[in-house]
C-alpha cells in the first residue's frame, strides 16, 4: 500500500490548493478580465499566461480551465503506480466520450478547429494527436477516423439519433464498460465500483427529476437511466419514475445521501437549478467522507478529481453567467460551494 500512501499524500497537498469557498464570492464581484488576472495568480497561472497570447475574456478563462484540468489529471496518472494507475486510466476514459462529443458538436456548429482544440480536455485514453486528427479532418473524415479507432458504434448511432441522444448513450456505455472491467479483483476495484455506483445514482436522480418535470412517461424516463447504481437499482428507479414530483422527492428523502440536505429536495419542485447544485454538493460531501474513512484507497484520488472538476465548473459558471448578463444571485445559486 506504499504507493497509495505516497500518491494520496500528494493529492492531499493538491486539495489544499483548491480555491477556497469564499473565492467564488470575490469572483462574482469582478469583471471577466479581472477574473482572468486573478486566476493568473493561482494554480492556473501557467495556462493563463500561455493562452493569454491568443485569447481574451471568456475564451481565455474557459480554455485555461480546460488545459489546467487536463494537466492536473495527467499529473495524477504519472504519479500513480501499478493497479492504481490502471484504475485511474480506466476511470478517466470518460474524457474520451466528452472530447468526441465536443469535436462532433464543433463540426456541426462550424466552430473553428483551433477553438475546438482548446475546448477539449485530453485526459482519457485517446492521444492528443488522435484528437487533433479528428478535429482537423472534414466531418465525413472524422466519422471514418472514429471507425478506425474502434468507435464505429458512435457513427452508427449518429445515422438515426441526434447528437445529444448519442452523447447520453456513450455515457451509459462508458459506465457499463467500466463496471465490467472492474468486476472481481481486490479492494481497490471494489472502492472504484462503489464510487462509480454513487456517481450513477446522482446522475440518475438528476436525469429522472428533469424528465419527470418535463412530463416524460415512465418508460421514456427509463431509457435514460444507467444500470448498477449503488443504492438505486432498476426496480427502485422504475418505482420512482412512476411517481409525481412530490412523490419522487419524498422517496429520495429516505436515501442516506440526503439525510443532511432534505431542504434541497424540498425546493426541487419549484426549480431544479439550485437543486442540481445541491445534488453535486452532496455527492462531493459524501465521496469526501468515504475517502476519509478509507485513506489508503483510490477513493482519496477520485474524491479529489471530483472536487477539482467542481472547481473548474464553478469558475466556468461564473464567467459564462457574467457574459450572459445573469443576475449575481442566480449565478450564486448554481455554484457548488
């Protein structure tokens, strides 16, 4: 377990360099150029300085966030050893499907190739040169490259479904493959599966409430559910999908996830915006607690990754909200703090 102790000690130091909660209130009071300058004095300094030669404003901040996140995740993999490294690489394959979606969305929207290059987060199994090849090829060439990369199922899905639907199916496939790859094995595999099962539960809750609010029928809702959550199995999800919003919220209140945050559930009938932030906040709290209880496991690294992703999303939410002229209070309600 020595390699776990070494990496987890490094990760704890990295966690200490995450932006404090009070920083978000400061950022809310700044203009976007000021936010970029502020980030240039933090862990994002190298990215702000490098990208500041080409970009300004929201683009500078967003691309710096993406690049810093990719650098951070690659750094974790480089520091990890043995089974820990293998499991991290498996877990971070989620960025393959996110990058492919970003590239396809850029193609369909006519976004310049350079901007797409800055928008990807090359932290998965696809090498940077492979991602660039997908970006630089014309649309049909991109589809052909995806087939050569063993992702022909994506091309097949695109012939009959919209990109958002395909993205959802790619995400479900990622979870299915990850859980299958970690069947059996030792404690590390078990810990990873528990962490992923928790993530599946939170994703399912979020999607279920969104679809129920839109009056989707139960069978349609079940099409978007991911199997093998930690606490919510298919039978439980089907029962929830058949309820109205108050019924769903009442049932969810009985889950261990929400014993400390019942008030977040109570507001979900009116608006899912603050609820979704509370949902992520609770996931972060829950996984951080699990990591503290299991200090010599992969949970410490996974909990940090989630916290880092939340930080990136928070800063992105602030600059995007300011760019769109949203009221500060509305932006604040969407932050995970």
